[in-house]
């Protein structure tokens, strides 16, 4: 799972949520798709108020494990793409209505340049080592980044025609016996400034450490940001170059107001894993997640000083996405809900 601030470059790509109560802080949630046992939705991206894309897994398909779907009516109905997707997909990003990318297991990268009419497999350079890719973000229709296991960051300057390994990409099958970093999400706020989040893992000792890194030179160099804790982070969302949030294990929510130079821990009042975070302004946002049998939907209207629980139901939320003031959530068994004021 992967995000793009509406204050940054390109269309808001998104994270989706799952679930909600009916009347939530001056707004309401509407169930658009209640259940689809044939698929799990992991992430989506809206390119307009009506048009969006969702990716995930078709667990009962042996040769077409991944899934790409789309909507043209703001999520009321979803259609399956004709694309053949050999691996489970973890993230989707559209820079504009025509140019989009999806990433997933075993280094799979696919792209479209015609608004999803056709999808082509790209060579990520890490598929030979079965490196799973967890998120993707583009700063233009040419320049983009994907991140994943084994401290992997790959980069393209020609829309994915060729990808270059900036870091990692060598560890077959995920985490081995050596210390490594795992990157779960990436976001850029402009062409130069971006963040990756995840964890530093030490398999030999069984230890782990929360990890946030930042670049200010378009990915050439990455520096560790000062953050404490052992929770693995799942997602990052900045509304501008200064203000941002990260979420992860054990209900952790961290906020920065200085680009990541320092972080404050916010009270989520949840012990569950938070998988995705999105804000539609500097004050109003959501964090979502959960595990099997538990879902979590949290909302704030004061920049995270207080988080209000909107959770209900048992299906956990994988992602939350937005376009302008509209917000969608999705997750286990293909449920989709929309929030509107």
C-alpha cells in the first residue's frame, strides 16, 4: 500500500478503508459493495470523482492470482480488467487518467498508458530474486519509485520502460538471516522530496525497529529520521512538505510538523494494526486497518490530536483512498464503502 497527497503532484491515488457507522462527524458512509468472496482488495486509486482503480488478489485463480478492477460510477459498481495478472498485487498509482502502474509479489510491475484499456508487464530488475514490491509512487508520468522487501527501492525516469535498482533488490524470497530494512510505503511531495517507511529487521536477534527515511535529492540519498519504537510501519501520508503522518502495528500513529525531523506519538486508542492513512486537509483524516475478525476505522478533525472510533463489523480494512473530499475504504472480501459530507 500505496499514497499521494492531494496537495502534491498528480491525482490522489489512495488508500482505502473499510467500514463505518452511518453518521460520522458531519458526514456519512454508504456501502457500495458488501461482499465479494472471490477477491480481496488491497489498494485503490481514484483519478476523478467517478473513476477509480482497485487491485488485489483472486485467491481461487491459480494462473491469474492478481486482480485489477475499475469503476466509472464512484464505486457503486466494479468491473474486472481483462489484464492477465500472474501475481498478487499490493499497490496501484495513477499519475493522471491515462498513466498508471500496479506492483506486487515477485517484483511484478505492470503499467497502462491508455487509461487501463491495456496493461503491459515491465521489467523491475528485482523479479529474478522474487522481491515483493509493496508500494509505488510517481512524481510525473515518467519518474517513479517502487519499494519492497530486502531494503529495495527501484526507480524509473521513462515511465517504467527501464527500472534501476537504487538500493537492495538482492535478497531472494524476502527476509533472510542478515539484518535488513523492509519498506512498506513510499510518498513524494514533489520531484525531490520523499519518504519511505517500514522497519529495520534483525533476524539473528529477533529484534526490529521502526524505520522512516527521507530523500531531498530525488532518491539519490536517503537518511534515517529520528523515530523511536519497534512497530513496523505500514503507510505514510504528507499533506505538504512539513506536515505528515505514519501508521503501523499496535495502533501506532506518529505525526510530524517539520518534514520528519521530529515525530509525536498520537493516541489511537487501538491495539490493532493500522494499514493505511489519508487526509483531505491538514485537519481531517482517517487511519484504518485491523486483523482477521477485527476492523478499525478512525477519524480526526483536529490534525490527530483526537481520533474518533468509527469501527464496526468484522472484515478488516486494507486501504483508504480519496479524491478531493470524497473518501473510499476497501479490504477483505472486496467490500467497498464511501464517505461523503
